[in-house]
């Protein structure tokens, strides 16, 4: 891309509402760290609700920790790819976080 390309000129900035910054400073952290923090700060708050069944952040973290340990015992390591073959239900969320927690890639 050349320095004079339309992308470099950032024409979309002219369409931002007043007060909307060009850049947003956000915390750079891994997704499992957000769960850890939420479980620590809001352990009894509902994290998930599916068809009348609710899970608190504490319970979700416990499920994720158990499944992450299980995956590690199965030999799943950092950098491995692990497929989640589930519909969007609570165990799918648990699996996703557990895979990320051990450093694998969820596919």
C-alpha cells in the first residue's frame, strides 16, 4: 500500500460522530483472563443462562478449570487445534474457554 492510498487518508474518520476518538485504548489481555477476573470480582453473578439453567462466574470458572485439566491429561498442548462440535450451549462455552486456557486454538 502506498502512502498516498485512500486507506492511508482514513476517509471514514469524517463520518465519525463528534467526540468519537480515532483510536480506543483498551486493555490487551487474553480472553480467559477476563473470566478469571469476573469469577474473582463477581463470583455469584450469573455468567450464562440457557433454557432456564443458569451458571455463575464461579461455577463457570470451576467447569472451565476442570475441562482444561482434562484436555491437558488427554495430551492437548499449547498450539494444538481443538474442534468444538457442539451447538451454542453451556458446554460449548466451557469448552471454548478451557481450550484457550491451555493455550490451544479452538476451531
